[in-house]
């Protein structure tokens, strides 16, 4: 694997290696909060929204903003105050790639994630809400924005609209536009929710939509290695992945409302960034097997960005979900970019 700039290719060893988890000698400060915001939204006018956030690490440390896919939330990693596992526990914590003893980690719940905002939500709205959050917390600058999937899209929006407040961006499996093929896939998922609602079983529609989504997140290579041949059970054919997909759908329904899913799914399809307006350092991480974010779109993005730009291409049977599954590879990239930020700040 290599990190590619406009002028050079810098080799970096990225073979998967064990990550050492070092327990913290002291309790890492962690705080959650929320505030009311009148947000001027791109398509819905001014709306009253609630911004919910979590901070991990001491005040005064360089701030790293972390954002994941539409299912991610403000709780990134466990702490003494909030001991439940976070959604990116493998990457955030003492001794891990994003170390709260070296960085102050900030994250938030997506606007609309609570299901109480039934209107069109643009990624622009998320970026502006993050800027408002920084104002509320009196944080002048985010040194590094680490975004994955939808989070990478919002990170690009933030870099375009609020670049003066950002040092660098790491965009993993998310680019400046929604590919038409991927948008068509999501449109079918939203139709599944609508069909469920017509049958007075909206939860079943959301579960089916999630199963379709999981198919788009992963790769045929993974399913070929993981699941066996179809079998006849009780007079019908069952394929190997059915139980796994049903489990994924049920888990998702337990924590996500139909409104939240629909509006955030739509939001992905509204992504539109002009990369030529981004002049800060950006590390773009792409996965060759990602069917939602084709590799050619990552190449198109880095060719248009105006600042120092690096492209890191991974190979993974986990496709779009590599940012969650390829722990060693992702950690190595994050360690490199964050170490550079700390060196520049010294």
C-alpha cells in the first residue's frame, strides 16, 4: 500500500499487525452534553434541533473530531464515566491509534439520528451543526477530522465550508459525491421501508432495508468464504447468509427508527462537494473492493483537491466496512497522520 501525493509516492508498511492496548494509568476525563440549536438547513429552512456530543480527554489537547457512518453516534470509546463499548473501540482509547491521552476526542450524534427531524437533511447541515458545536464548546480549531463513510462525506463538507477551523482531514471510504449506482441501491432500501409501512409493519421494512444495506457494505468474496451452499429446509430453499442478514436487520431495528434511517439515507445521496475549494491536507483512504464508493471516485477526488493530498488504497474482503474490520490497517494510517499533526504542532 502507498500514500500518494500529487508529486510523490511515499511507501508505508501496512501489513496487518497486532495493536497493543495499553491501559490508562489515570481515568480519562469524559463528558456528555447537549444544547439547543436553531439551524439554518439547506433544504428545510431554519429548524430547532438538539446537538448531543461527547468529549474524551483533557482540555488543551489537540482536538480530533471522529465521525462514522449513519449508524454511528457520539459514544466512540469506553471511559470510566461511560464504560460501555463505543462504536470504534478498536481505534480510540489509551495506547490506540486515536489516544485520548494525546488528543481530545470529540464526537456527536448526527442531526436527525433521534428520528425527531422528519425533513430533508443535507450533509451541509451536519457540517454546520459541527461548527456550531465548536462555538458552543469554545473550541477554536479541530486539528484532525477523522471521518469514515458518511462521516468522511461530512468531513469534506466541513473542510469546504469551515476549512479555517480545521488542520487536516482523514476521509475513509467517503468522497465528494454519491455514486449513482450506490444511490440506486439506497433508493431500493427506502422503498423496502415504505412497503413495510403499507403493510403496517414498518419495523420489518427497516429490517429488510438494513439487510440490503449489509449486502452493499460487504463483498462477494467474504460471502463466498463465509457461507455455505443453499439447503432445503421445511420445504423451502434457505441460503447460507439468511440467518446472518436477519440478525443484522433485527439488531438495527432495535436502535434505529424508520424516520432516522430514511432521512440519513437520503442525506448520503445529497453529497455534493467541490474538491477544488479544499486547500488543507487530506488523506483519502479507499478500499478496492468497496462497491459503494468506487476506487475511481477516490482517484477523482484526490486529483481535484488543492492542498497536500495522499491516497491510501486498501484491499479487503470486507469492502465498505473495512474501516470497522481492518483494525491493523486503519490504525496504521491513523497513527501516521496523527503523529505528523503532533510533530507539526510541537
